[in-house]
C-alpha cells in the first residue's frame, strides 16, 4: 500500500471503505474484498459492519489516535507536520486520551438523511434499518432531511414523503426538516405549507445542489421569512467531497463568507451549519458563530484532536452532534468525541442539550 493510500485511509475515517474500493484493486461493488485483504487496516469498519464495535452504550474499539499510530506505524510513514516540523507520530503522542472515556447516555443527531443517495446505494438507506441502527447507538431523536431534495424538481412532493416517513417511525423520533429551494417558482408556498400545514420546527437548505450563492436576494428573503416564522434554518454547506462528485454534475462549492454580513441583518434568525468545516476555516467559523444565533455540527470535523480544535474557536454551547448518517458511518461521530476526550458537561451539551435548546425543548 502506498503512502498516499495510507494517509487517505487515516485522515478520512468515514470514507475509509470508499477509498479502499477506489484505490485498492478489487472488482467488487462492495468493500468486502478490501476488508478481507487488509483486515488490520479496517477494524473500525468491521466493527460497524459486524455490529461488535459498540454495544450496551459502550464503544469497545480503538480511538482515532490509536488507529493513526497503528496504521502509520505499520506503513512506516512519517512526514513533516505543522510549522514545528515534528513527525505525525510525535504529534499523536501529545494528544491526551482518557482510557475510561464513556459515550453519552443519549444523543440527538441533528444531521441524518432518509431516501437514496443519488449516486450509489447506502447500507442504511431503508428507513426501518436506519431507525433501528440509530436506536442501537442511543439516539433519542434525529433531525432528518431527504436525499431526494437534491435533484428532484417537485420539492413539495419530496417534503410530503419526508413527513409521512418520519411520522411512521414513532412520535418525535425522526423530526423532519423539509427543504425549500428559493430559485424555484412559488417557493413561498412550500414554506407556508411547512409552517402552517405540517407545523415543523425547521428547514434544511442545499445551496450547492440548488444553485444559488449566499449573497442571493432570494436566499435572504427566505431567511427573513424563516426567522419571522421562528424556524431553525439548517444550512448544508457541503454534501460531498468535491473530488468525488459525479463528473456529469457541476456542483459549486458554497462560499460561507457572505453570511458574516447577512446574519446580523436578520432579527431572530437561528442557523445550524451542517457539514461546514471543509469549506469554512476555523477562524471564519468562529466569526460566523459570533455574528448571531449560529450553531455548527461535528459531522465533517476532521483531523487529530478535531473537536478540541473546534472548541478552541467555537463555544461548546454552540456545537451539536451530527453524524451525516447514513452517508457517513455513525461510529465516526462517536470516535471524534472520544479521541478529543470530550467529557462531563461539555459532552452532554454537544450530545443533547444544545440541540434541545435550539428547538426550544
């Protein structure tokens, strides 16, 4: 295995199996050949696939730091890291880790999707299996969007299916967050239906797939109306790594900088940034949180000590748990909390309390 393949596996844990399928030669449509050929590299994914990595409220596997040390050590990979020029192995040794770390007793997952990802089947794209897996991991509530909202033109029908499916899974377990596309005709009626007919607490927006920028006048109009209706706006800044987007699509990267001027202009606006970290440097993320009532999830927070780095710029009371399940492996979110040794009141706040406060519960 090459150095580039090893580093890709180490630093993209939620996409490790995908990268193995792409970079390690095998002819199968699933990741099983890669898992069989390189079992030492994939204990985490085997835990997820086989169901023994997390049980009875306790994760029994290794942390991300241990994974990186083992993989990079086995591959003999060292390189200059950070301005100090220390090896990655040296940096890993400096990260504190609690061997007695316990996962939160319950979770509110703010970043979940139902439906089929447009470009390939996902293991948990059937709602019964998805909800069973969420309950297995201690999730007491999940905020849910619909993958169909990315490319379907009939947004009203997409939202109706989302609401119907969520309500079929028990009261208040799957909370639907329908979408509104401000570039489609009569989007105001879609928003009215969400508020007056479905009586839902929020909406989920996809500016990348819906083709508008954050300085668009229609987007501002939508935020103003959402604030007047006391809706929480989930703003998804990224759905997929730009390097793996289907070549037939032109999906622009979202520039979040216009939010710095826009957010203070709208009284009562509540925004939760989903999948923000790849396109939003930490200093800018910190500024956005200061600009108004802005929260951020952890689904795309990567790197060694990722949550600790995030908390150095963003107050803990503005961070919520989000897994981006089933597009990402759910266990990845738990590992991020464990690797940064998030405990006590901070852990409880991120796991449940901040999300409850956002919806006024």
